[in-house]
C-alpha cells in the first residue's frame, strides 16, 4: 500500500481508493445538508401535507361587489314605500364610530340592569347614548348610537342636539323586527355592511330606495327571497340590529 502524500509513515490516507471514498462521503454529506429540510423530532412540528395548506386568495373588490347577495324572506304583505317615506330618511354630518359607545376595551357591550337603557332596535339594555323622541317621548324612541347609524344613517349626538328629533317609529320607517312583523314583513337580518358596499348610507336607505317610487331594480336583483331554512331573521329575534362584531361579511363570492 502506498501512502497518498507519499511520505513514509504519514498515515492520513492509505491509498487512492480510500481518498475517493472519503471525498464521496463528504460530497454526499454536503449535498444532504443543502437540499433536505431540517428534520424536527418534536411532535408539534409535524410537516403539513402540501394539499392541506389552504392559500387564501384576495378577492378583487369589483368581484365582491358583483356577488353581494341580500336575503330577505318574503313576508305576508308586499313591502312598498312612498315618497313620504323617502322624505323621512335622515342623514348625518359626522360619522358615528361603531363599537365604542357602551363597549369595553375588549369590544364587549356593557350591560347594566340599572344604569342601562334599552334600545328599540337591538333591545339591549346597555350603557351609552340613547335617542329621545320629541313626539312619542317614550321608550320606543330610544335607540343606541350603533343602531341609529347602521339602520338609519343618523348620528345619535346630532339627534340629541336636535330638540325636534323624531324617532323612526314615529316617522313610519322603523325596520326593527317587531315593527316589520306588525306590517307583515319579515326581519331583514344583518344587512348594514352589504348595503354600505352597494352605496347606501344605512339599511333604511337601502330598503326605501329599492322599494320606493324611485326603486333601483339593479340592486333588488341582488336579493333572493330566502328559503324556509334561512335562520338569519330568526336569530335576530332576540338580538335585533346589525351584528357589528362580525368582521367578515358573508358574501357569496364567485370564483
Ligand atoms: Zn341598538
Ligand atoms: Zn317617537
Ligand atoms: Zn321598531
């Protein structure tokens, strides 16, 4: 056997064959380190099969707009509005910030049996501003800031600064579950965000502008009558109003 370095007694490599073996082993080792992912022996770090990884694609806004579907169950009587109803719609100068008044830091509503006042729309006895109607001067004229803004497009602070403010019930435009049922109409369910995307200030503006004398048929085309199994309206029996806590809008998005 001849030593690789040709020095007598070196003993590093015994021969060419051994050198080739060492180099091959070294190359294979480097190759493995480079191409293979790090191996984890922890149970919690198991690799997820590629097919199970769901990639959430961003949906372009135009596509979302096209696919907004509003579901209102067909009532026993037709829902129609006149020009008078259109005139009764309110407005706001300053936008009302939702989920602040009457909410704690964790966005939970603050219920108070004694200090709280009920809201005609959402029927929740929480603390926070409430409207006062100069006409009925009763609890039916009490609405919380969030309901007044999402369902009628008005700001509770501006309403309270106006001594002649009249509540939606007295204006005959109330869209709460109870008032709608009295008229033979089904509850609307959560509509605020959908109507906002369609370009309306509030649920009342949407309902009256699509069903009034200047009704926009193209927006009503986005509606479906709803199926008997549709629970949206039923859920709101206990909690009327729009669910402001819902971050995502359940649009039916086409692919
Ligand atoms: Zn309310
Ligand atoms: Zn009133
Ligand atoms: Zn009502």
